[in-house]
C-alpha cells in the first residue's frame, strides 16, 4: 500500500509540473541489458580480462593506458563503443520522453552515462547534458587543438586476448592516438568544451523556469552512491526549487522524499499507469 501511495504521489508530482528534469546514472541502462559495473565483481563479470589483470574499473578507466598500452585502452573503450551502438534503449526512455514532451517547458536530461542512449531513444541533443562526456565523440590524447569529433567511422577489432588491433583511431590534425571524449579517472587532458556548452544550456533552462515561476518535477533513475555526481545534482536542484525528488533505484533509493526501490522500467511503467488515471 505504501508503495502504491508513493507511486501515486510521484505521478501527481509529474502530472502537475510545467517541466521535467530527468537525471540518470548507470542503472538507467540495466533494463536495456547494459552492465552498471556495480562493485569490482560486477565489473569483472562484464570484463573478465580486467579480472585477469587485477584491474578495477577506476584503474582501467584511466587515460594513462592510452599512453602506456593503447591496445588495452582501445580494447576496453572499443568494446563499450560497439556494445552501446548495438543496444536498443528500453521502453522507459520513450515513456520519459513522452512525459517531457507534454510539458510547457519540455524536459532536460542530466546524465553521467557516456553511452548516448538518450539520443538513440530520440531525446533532443540540445536538451541533454552528459557530465562525464560521451563515447560517441573522440578527441586527441594530447588535446592538440581542443577539437572533438564524431566516432561514426570508428570500428575497433578486438582479438581473443582483449587487445585492440591496428589501425587505432588517430587525431586528424597531429596524427597522435585519439581517445573517447570521456572524463576518466585522473584525467587532466579531457576536452570539456562540449559538456561545458551542454551545462550552459541546462543552466539557462533552469533559470527560465525560476524566472517564470514554473513548477519542476525531477525524476532520478539509477544513480548510485559510488560516484554520486548525479545524486548530488538531483538533490541540489530539488532543494533550490523546493520540490520533492523522485528517486528510482532498486538498492539505493534512500534519502529522497519520493523513493521508489525498483528498476527503471518497472517504476516508470507503474508511474505511467497512475498518470493515465489522473
């Protein structure tokens, strides 16, 4: 009964809002079949080669490998690139977009995911902020010109020993090895220009809502505590606008006014059912 009351409150909050902010972490993609790398064992299940090397996610997701072992670095990111390309976003994405499209001030997405799934699901590129960058874009490992370009023509062949085969992506300006435009651990060379521009658009949207007295609903999906960027952003914006935070997370739904301890699709579909009754 308590869960139904909570879902009903989430639905009412969304129905009455003029705008929808969707914040999402790795758990958003789990129902699409993507790994969330939860804990070292979860990461090693997804990448047995990393287990053999004794490398945790935060150790492998480090720009040093592009200098020290490019074949390993591009095996890891190349595999992820092709995995994300081949993945079909689950139906929860479409439902969230439909909610946002009905609002006077539409929607904005803030995500730590680098997989491009929101764009693939039809969300407006201009209404998405990817705070950790995007695997769908590349940059020079030296960041020689501050350029960012598309990965559309990149195809990485990976052998049975989890080694990427030549030719590896290169910077079109200086010929140095290229890398994904992703903020990695211990990363001083990430080109943030694209994400900075996304941040400016998000802040302008939020400022418009505030200036015009618009009501905001915030739906957070699959954002964990290990790297709490998304959770903190959700909480800060909810506090600023004095609105309840709807937090969807099967294991870490705590510390939110409207907490739904479920997976993405289950929670979104249940909210949709109550919305249809409004």
